[in-house]
């Protein structure tokens, strides 16, 4: 099996890491934009007869959507045996229903787009809220890598006497799994959202966090408001600054300062989206999932 890992611009560290785990060659792309905004793209390694893994860091998906198509289509045209997408963070999963007339269900649209370009997809903990699995969105083979084993390993190594806390009901699937692996208690806060930046959090059992070191866990940290309000409640109940863990670091400009202002302690994320907070390595598990699909 000959595997070529090709990074989209910005995903070079992910590609190098995956190639090392896979024992594969790392390719490269000559990419630039013309003055009119169109893209020039050239594969600098021959994909003929090889399984091509396109590594992508889709923190800003709109800017890279066409590049996904161009790379996959070019590799296939030049004789690649298969073309797969490895994107530790999978965007466009949160809009999973039509809440107002005329709204685009972008998760389905993006799923159809990617499914036409690639043979398979590997990602880490996609935001599956109303979908049972990625099969509801993607028509190609998919592998979902859970972050729970790596997160649990980090918590065991760095947070003794931990109690896991989820900031809302959607986080329960991650919190319960990690807590089971760590062997510690857990609970999920109740949340009432009045707007994008207006969230009220309630801690059901304040006594559960007393005498333990609280770890807040969620899949995505973006504005930080949900996590921040949860941190405020947990700090007030326990008297200690909680550790905040996010699977995907989608911080906006003010998120980190807001978390600190709310009394959060250390902020840690998985390396699905490159960020200074990355401390939990899930890429070995991503490589293992790729190996399974290629086999």
C-alpha cells in the first residue's frame, strides 16, 4: 500500500503528523490566488496508483471548500487509487434542522458536496446532535474518532480527584464517556439560552463538586459564553478555578479573556484545530482510523 498525505494550506502540521504515524510520504501543494481571487493549485507529488489522504484544517471552511474539490478532483484525474479526507474538525454540523422557513440545512449540503469529491472521511467527534451518525449526512465511508480516550488519559495524568461537569445537555455524551474512563463522578448543568451571548446556567448538585477538582468538558468552545458561565457556577460552588477542556478550539477573539474573567483555570483543547491551548493529542487515533479504512 502506497499512501500519500497531501495537506491543504494550513494543515501542514496535521499532514506531517499523520504521515509519520502512517509511514507515508507527505506531499505538498503549490497554491496561490490570482488577482481576481481565483485559485491556482498544483500537486507536487505524483498521486498515480496511490491512496491519497487529503489533510485539512477546516477552521475556516468557506475559504477552503473549493480547494477540497480541486485537490480531490486533480488527484483522481492523475490516477489516484483512492482519495480520502482527514479533517479532525468537521465543520457545518451544527445547522442540522430547518428552524425557520427557507433556512439552508448546511450540514446536509456540505455532506453532499464532500461525498461527491472523496471516497471516505475521517474526523474527530463531529457535532452529532440530531443525527444518529454521519451516515445520515454523508454517503461515503466515514470513521468517527472519539476524543474520550485521549481526554480521559490527560485528566488522569493532570487532575487528581476530578469531577467532570458538562455545561449543557449536548455535552453529556462526552462527559459521561470520559468520566466512565477516568472513574470519577460527573454531572451536566442545565442551560437556558436566550440568545447567542445570553445564556443562563444552573448547577443541579453543587455538593458534588466540593472537595474535588472540577473539569468542564464540551465539544466546541467558540464564544466561550456557555463554558464561561458554567465555570463561574462551578467556581462559586467549589471554591476552585475549574479546568476547561474543549475538543475543538474555535475561539473567537474575546473567548479566552471571557473564560478567565469567569474564573476558569487552565484551558485545554485537543489538537483538532491548531491553537496554543492544544495539549491533548488525538492524531495517532486519527491515523489508526485512516489505516483501517485503507485496509
